[in-house]
C-alpha cells in the first residue's frame, strides 16, 4: 500500500452540495468530518506506509503500478471508525464508502468515485498492528479532546475490564493436539517441501491432517478417541524431533506454529516407560500428571497469546481482557459549554492484557499512562478486583502537595470475583474448583498466581533443544 502524505481530501463542491441537501440536519459521518477532520491526518503513519509502494487495492487508482498513489491512511482511519460505530463488516464498510452520500462527504470523494476493495481495510489494520501504531489514532483523538476542554486532569475517572474474544475456534485438548500438528504442517509444507518429505510420510499425514481437526468427526468410542490422542502425540513428537534435529535448517524452529506445536506437545503429553521397557507417549490427565496453569497453557496454535478465562459463574471466553478508563463526572458536576451542552463521559485510556492477568496488575500501568498524558484524575474509581487495598497509595486531599506516586485517591466498588481456577485444597493438593465452558470438560490446574513450574515453556521464548516430555 503506497501513500502520499497529506490530510483528508478536500470535499468536492458537488458532493458537499448534495450532502447538505440530502442531510439538512447532518449525520454521524458528516459531523465527524466537520469536527474531527484534523485528527485523521496521514503524517503520523508515514513510517509504516512510506511514500512509494505497490498493491494498494484501490479501483481506478493505478493498482499494480510501482509507486502509484494508494488510499490515504487518514481516509482508511476514518472509514475504520465509521465501520465500528455502525457495526459493519469490512465488505459492508467498503460498500458504504461507495454508495451513501454522507460517507462520500466524510472521505472527500467524488459522487462518481467507485470506492476501494474491502481487503484494503484488513491489510491496513494488519500494517498498523505490525508497526505498533494501533494507538496512534486514539492518542490523536484524545489530544484533540484535551484541546477542546472535553477531558482534563483532575475530576473523577473509573476503570473497568471486559472480555475480548479471540478469532479462533474453541478447541478441547484432543482437538488442540491434532490441530497443532496440522498448523505446523501447513506452515512447513510451502516453506521446506523437500525437507519435510524426507522427515514424514507425506501421503499419510495429508490424509490425516488434510481437513481441519473437528470434534464432530471424531470417533464416538472413548477407546478410539484415546487411540487417536496417542496418534496425535506420536506425530507431534516425531515432527518436533525433526524440527530441532541437528540436520534441520535453523530457521525451522523459528516458525511460530512449530514453536506452538512444541508447547502443546509438552502441555498435553508425557513420555513414560511401559512394561516392556519401551518409551511411549501418553496424554496427561488433569487430575493425574497435571496440566500447566492457565496463564501458560496455549488454547490455539493460531493465536498463542489467547487464553481461557472465566468471569463469575456464567461467562467463559478465550481471548484477552481490555481495561477501559473513562471520565465519570456526575451530572451536577459537569460543566456546560457555550451552547448549554454538558461534556460527555469519554474514554481516556485503553489497556489490553492476557485474559488470565488479574485486574490488580493493570492498575499501576493505567495510572502511569494517565499521568504521562496529563490526565491524572483526582479520584480514580476501581472495581474491588482491580484494587488491592494493602498495596494502594495513601489517599490525599489534594494532588499538589504529594509525589506522583502517592497522590492517587482510589475508591473501590464491589464486584463479583473473577477467577479461572482456585487454589489447591490443603487436604488433597488438587484444585478445589475447576471452571469449564458449558458442555466441555473442566480445565484444572494451578491458579494464575501460582509459582509452580512445569516443563511447558512460554511461546515467546522457545528452547533451542528438541522437545522431550518428562519420563516417569
């Protein structure tokens, strides 16, 4: 995607005239363009998109021509915001940029403009995330709100967390073992086809792992399912040994799905000696050999940061946790502007963590971020699970006479306990309670705060040696 650094395009005269006639009272897209046009600039994204490139995906804009101008990042930011505001898919948003008059007005397009391909939006978001620019637009909008007097330091703010579901399938342990082998094969086949053919039986593996591993198509008999689990484990062990063998290319072990397969192998299986003295691989039992704690246990080979978590007794999800902070002035405390309108409550910080991270561990980071942006509140309201009274700073009446670390006045409000597991029972040494999604077996293990160590390693720091599950 190529870019010519500039702001939003000028609104064509004909587009402006038709839009004002069709929407005499305005619309969301028109108001966003009129009041926030300066936020959607191209310059902050110059490092990620540059000035020259190819493959912009825009109809009629010289796609495929090296150095041809592409869609403005500012325009794509605006379309992305409107897409989420109106709860649209990428395909619907691309169609809206081509059809409605108010959207053409917002992005500064001619009435005859044919828009752009829907794939541009997903590629744009991927480019932002890959360059660490996912907060750029939010920070620019927050700075604009500060200049307009809509948010400021002091006053009251509150922080709460909510769940974010990862875009992956819900896999049980057997499905995860098979799908991890399949994901690794899908990555290795195009990257090193000749090497892979010398390590595994390609025809047999293609038959077994061609279609995705699905619990609906697995044998109904428990005996046959146990046998299938053993086959998955044997294939995973053979593939991992080949990946980390001395004769394997060094870059094979750096493939993300290969590292994920190694971790899934260790967290799901172990090696033992049978009655004949042979090494055999067996599946771990949650109440026997044990499984890693939730914060270390992979849930999908396609998203190695997603984790299972639970909130209360009825909410289970695989993904992440988002902490949102917003201003929360009471109506009587809110100042009115020149038109007599009261300032709205606005989001002042967004912080994402893994789903298993306790809320209390996010509080210091959120407060530090607010301080750095000049938005430190006089009173910060937290849920009871977000605030730890024993380690909280001492409340102060004013912020001017105290150090940056001790000037927070923190108030808490009760909330249901958030936990994915509980501590082991003193009498049995096993978890006192296990949490599992409805209709699925319970996933047990050490609590998130446990210091117990297993043979599983984090996906971010793979070991250079080939995986060898522990022997008993």
